[in-house]
C-alpha cells in the first residue's frame, strides 16, 4: 500500500512526495482510513511509528473538505493536546509540512515564554491549535481562546500526560469542548488508568494497535555494558570512541546529572548540550535546532524531554542511567530507529541498576545483548539495606552542603544597604508638610 491508495488529496500527496514519503507506516495505513471515515480512534503505538502523520494527514483532509471553513478568517476547528513544549513544536512542524500546499493555518502555544506572540497568532486566525495544558487553560481563562467550534480533538502521548500530572487539567478542559466532535486518543502504553480516561473522551472508538504493548522496534539493536558507578563516565568515552558514534542522544535520570554529563563531554572536546525542564525555552529550542543541524554531537536529556525529540536518521541512543520503569526504557530507545530506520541503543548499568535491567527484559520479552569489549567491568556488588541507608544519608548531607554553599554565595553577592547612622528626623504630631 502507498499513500496514493489512501484517498489523499493532491496537495497533501505533493507535500509527502517532497519529503520522500511514499509508503505509510503500519499505524498510518490503519489509522488514516478510519479517521477519514470520521470514527473516534483509540491508538496504541510506541514512539517512532509515525503516529503524528497518522492523525495530521486525515485532519488536513477534513479541513480541506469543510464547506463552512473560511480560509481568510479561520476559526479553531482542531485542538491537539500534548504534554511537552518540544512535542507540541514537533507536531506543529508536521502539520506545516503536510499542509504546505494548502491554506490551512496552525499555531503552537506552550508555557515558559511570554504569551504575546502566541496571542497575536491566535488573533490572526488559525485552523489548528497545538497546545500544552497549562498555557491553553490560561488563554481560555483570559478569553483569548474559544473552543466552541472544535470538531477534532487529539490527545497525544496520553500516558506521559498522566505521568506528568496533567489529569486535572484534562478534566477541566473536557467540559469546554463541544459534545459533537471527532476524538483521537494516542498512547504508547495502555495501563488501566489510560483506558479509563479514554472512555471519558471517546465515543464508540475504533481501536488501532500496531505492535504489542511496550515492545521495542525490531530495527533497534540493543546492547548493554555492566560497570561500576565510579566508572560510568570513563566507559561512556570508551563507547563513543569504540563504536565511532557520530550524533548521539544520551539519557540521564536527573537534571543535575544531565548537566554534569554535558560538562564532562565538553571537557573532552565533544560538542554537547543538556536538555531538561530547568533550561529556558530559548535555550532548549536553540540546542535542539543545533542538534538537528548536526552542530552538536551529544545531546543529553532527561525523560521529561524524551518524547519531544524527533530527529530524522538518529542512529544512536545511550542510557547513561538505567530507568527504574521498564516502559521508560522503551520510550527512550524509541528515539532512534524511527519509521523503519536502523538504530542502536546502548545502556550502561551500575550494580544498583541490575534489577532494573531484569525488569526491562521481562517487559520486552528478550535479553539485551551484553558486550564483551568492556575495559571497566562491573566488580562491585549491589548495596545491602544498611549500606544503601548510609549512602542515601551521605547523598542528603552532600546535597544540603551544596545548597548551603550556593545560598552563602548568593547572600555575599547581594549588595547591602549602607548605614550612615544618621538619626531619623522627628516630627511633631501636629506638624503638617510645607506647601
């Protein structure tokens, strides 16, 4: 099957051909006809399967066929809700790409930046609005957005939305949407809380699942190194050199860890940048753009940023830390080997993470290949309860010292008011200011 067999209009086909897209991925081949037929969809597809195009293409087709649509003064007919800024921007870029030979307009709104430019774009009129929950509700409260004309509602990355605590925002939003609409619900995993949420949003949906839940793509080679915690960075440099890795996405469990890894890489003359929630929006977008342009070799990210990163032809992902949730491992390595391309995922495991690897292998139903070319093999044993308690106590003391030191520096850099010991003027109770 090819895109031309899916009843897609000439302008959209032309845009797809210009991107060298001719054959739809499995999720696209299944979802596009169903959405074109105006059915609600419950889609389970892991990252990297091409699900953005699976809903973007038929939505553009519906807008083109809408006789009531006014291209000069468009109203918001489509709302796409997504958990992160990066993912929102990526979806906006996809709509722009597939609709570039049409007069359909889209805009993206998210928090962390001033709202003025976003409000201007809304006032100019858009057909498609891609939004993160917080900024969307803010602009609705300020009367900048009305949802009364919505006929398509897309909830993307629903499981990550719940993981990030957006359930209450979603509950606030749902009553503001028209009852009569087409709803599309996509999630990489389908735990019970996701299914319960989908029942509140969807009406008699068609379920589309293109692979077993939480499986990994067959195009991704998975490798593993066991090492000690103290040797992780040295092993990272060995991996980058031994495997002749060009561009790579490296995952860290924490924000501070991501910053430390990026700093260490720079000290070895490896161009790198860290991406996490504490970075300013302009810093995040600049770093992501530089990585896409090939100006940065190593991009270090936390899991919050994981699903918003969409790099064509990215071949390598490294897990500097093994995630304690097996599903997170699937999401991470799904950043490479996307849409049929080959990918290589390499994980670095310290003793305390050995149990996490077993849980991951249980979930994906396969053993991860352990590599022998390891100059820093794992020799330490996992800590027992007492050792772990002492280690956590030491980490807490170290963290308290770190923050105390920074607080002291901040207080020293704050200018103090001069005290000239001048006596204050005393006024009589009945005195009045001079004219």
